[in-house]
């Protein structure tokens, strides 16, 4: 049990360090690839993110950026073939729910992910189920419907690229991505 | 009681059946060569006019890849005639070769830069079975070889060849901010790859329209899933589905008018059909479970889909207009991504078991399930137009690859692909 918890902690640290490159990411890339194809569409989401980022400086979001405490934990890991939020994540869920409840303008995307085993489209459905599980928990504890959006990526964006269980357990996850952070 | 009319009908059926049986036996006979395949010799072409591509080598590789031929090694050939009249049949008979192909490339007349001529001989009877002449430009040399391979294949098997078809797949490379997903199309042998579109966000599930002119795929380029249909010659494309939640698993109806797809806009993943021209949406499934990965039966009347309504993912058959789904698979705890063979008689799928996730084939008549591959992480099965070979993705030895397996499971090979991990595969019509 201790070993499992320690492992969980390690995974969280790994995931958070990976996560820092996540928030504002890739607008440039998306824009560039859109331009290359001659389609302006892909740029839209990127601009929205950038705007929220500027505004957020005036709404006291320092908490989110502190790098410590339960709010800094943005990745929830899941057991194989399961969408249950494990009890060890309760403090983390409560902290995010309370933060969202007290910052009604803040929105977040819940990104669902699966490990690579099995069929890719079925994994999209599985990872959505995980994201909905996190959404339910946050809603029950005070987050409003309009604050949360779900995107399920299935096995398409692994956190770790290996083909064995130690990698897979880091890929079965939901990432809470706050707009502007 | 058998009435006279019925009796004569029965007789008719019996005769038909016997004819089919005789044909089947004949086919089996032909196949009982080396390793159950037909020996054939593709003599190096006289092609001083054309540098670079070795046409005979390409034809031989194509025929070998079909799983039905064993081309003779060049070093074992008893002679290398170029003009048709130079063939010495007895030496080929002695070498155990029933069929011999010779050919040459000469400068073209009119607009074409080159002209390829070739002849397929029956070395036993000493007769010509097929002779053709194909004008081509330099950039089409490989395609010309594929066309010749398909003509030879069709002549000797009575079935359509698939060497001159294409495959689509998604590659992913880089990490973090340099992550790049590319939707690509290549010839069926993996050569001549070109990019259809690229994005820093995932691209998934490419599928060819039945006429091969358009492709539907899922792209996350707007940081959420949407389904696009792109014209492959003009590059023009449009968004056909961008509802909240999942927009996934597009599948073209056989007539090309409708896409089956998975949407979760109503709370959980359900199968819908979308009239591509009008945008009219029809909901097919209603269940709290996951319903996804629809694929059409060749007659366009039914869809096979993956559902976990029974607790584990299994394949179900449902009418394309909706109704109660019927469970198709019972073997094992994981059967997903079912796709019908072009004749509708079998269903390829991803079967999960003790050893891993493999490509399996189910006979729709007997419901018998046969394992075709032995990988740990095989997925994304897609049939060749003639139903003889299945394209799929595999992850073995730390590499993500494209591979092909014949439907008898006898022949399996990797397709060399550049550009990173391969994540989805679709064979063109």
C-alpha cells in the first residue's frame, strides 16, 4: 500500500512537470500548420487561450500558479479499465471544485486519456468516461456546468511512450487544464 | 414433398453448387505449389531506356506480397530473354516454373516518355496468356509496374489485384511542443508517401470514400474532436461534425452518401448516421453503455459496432436505420473495431486475450473466430479491395509499424513507413 501511494506521488510529480508545457501550448504550431494547409480555422482556439491568459492576472489566480498544494495537482490517474476516481484524489478534487466555485469566470478543460491497448476509437470512449467521472465529482462539490468542458484524446496523446504497464499507468489519466494556465 | 418445379430448382442449385465446387478445387490445385503459392518467374525487363526503377523487381515483390505467388529468385533464372520470341520453354519447365513474364521498356511515342510491353507465358503449354502495352511518364514507372502486377494477378487468379491501390495512415512524431501528427497516403507497398494534412494535435481514423476521391477523418486541431471530409485531389475540405464531446469513428456507407459516426453529444457515445449532402442526422443506438466504431455491411443495410452494453466490449450487429442490436462475438473479453470483408462473409476485428491484442477473423456463417496475427498490440484492421489481405498497425519491439497479413494468416509482413509512430490505417477501395 505504501509503495503504491509513493508510486502515485512520483507519477503526480512527473505528470505535473510534463503539464507545465501544456497550458498555453501549441497555438503557434496549430496556426502554422493551419497556414501551411491554407486553412485559418485551427488558429481560433489558440487566440481564446491567449486572451484568458491576459485577463487572468486581474482575477487573483495566483493560487493556481503557486506550484504547491492540492491545486497544483492537475492529473488524476486511473486503474486499468476503470473510471473510478480513487479515494486518494479526494482532497485534490475538493480543492479544484472549491476553486472553481469561488472563481465562476474560470473555465477548465478535462482531458481524458487512455493507455494504448486495444482499439483507438474505443479508447476515445473509455477516456471520455474517465473525464465525465472527474466532471461529476467536481460538479457535486460546487463547480458549475459551464465551467467544465471535456475533450477525450484516447490513446492519441500519451504522457509516456513506453509499451508496458509502468508507462500505461501514467497514460490512464484525466488532466485538468485551466484556461490561461 | 418435392414438387416437379421445386425439384428442377433443386437440380439447378445442385448444378450451380457443383460448378462452384469444381472451381474451388481447381483454385486449391493451383495454390499447391511452394508453400501453398504459385511459382512464377518475372524475368528482368530490357529497360536500358529507363534508369532507376527495376520494373520486374517491383512486379515480383507485388506478387509475393499478395500471398499467392512465390516469384523465382533472379539468380536462379535459367535465361533472361527480352523479346517474346526468345523464350525457351523447356528450360523454364525444368526450373519448375509454370508461368514466365518477360518485358521491356522502350521510348514512348506521342506524349508518353516511355512504353512498357510485357507478356505472360504458360511455360507448360508454351502459350501466351496475356500481353499488354502501357505508355507512361517517368514519374509513373512504379505505378506502371503495379498495374502490370495487377493484370498478371487477375489473369492467374481470376480476382482483382491490389498492387495499384493506396493506403492511408497517421504518423505521430516528436514530443511536447514539437509533436506533429501527419495524415499520409502511400502506394500499397509503402512507397511514394505524400501528406494529406498535418497538425500539432491528434488526427485519427482516416477512411476512404467508396470512390476513393474523398477521405473522412477525425482531427483535434481546434483542441476538440471534429470530423472532416477532404477532397483528395483539390485538398478542399469541410467540417461535417463538430458537436460537443466525441466526434469519432467515421465510416462511409457503400454508396458514399452517408457517414456512420460516434457522437457523445447526448451524454455518452452513440452511433449516428449522417447524410453528407444534407447534414441530416439519424440516431441509431440508445444505451447507457459505449457504442462506437460502426462499420457498414457491404449491402449497406447493417452496421457492426463495438459496445460494452454486456459489460465488456463486444461486437454487435444493428440495422442501419436503427433497432435492437444483436450480439455477434462471445469468445473472450475484448472484441472491438469490427470491419466486414468486401464480400460480407467475414468480419475482421481486434481480439484481446492473454497474449495481447490481435487481429482476428470471424466467419459470419459458422461464427468461428481465427487468429491472424500474434502481436501484443495489433489494431486498426482494414481490408484490401479484393478481401485477400488485411492492413493493420502493430507495436512490437518498441516500434509502431504498419503491417499486412493475408486472410489465411499464412503471410505477414511489415510495410516500411517513415515519419514516426503509425497510428491508424485504411486501405483504399
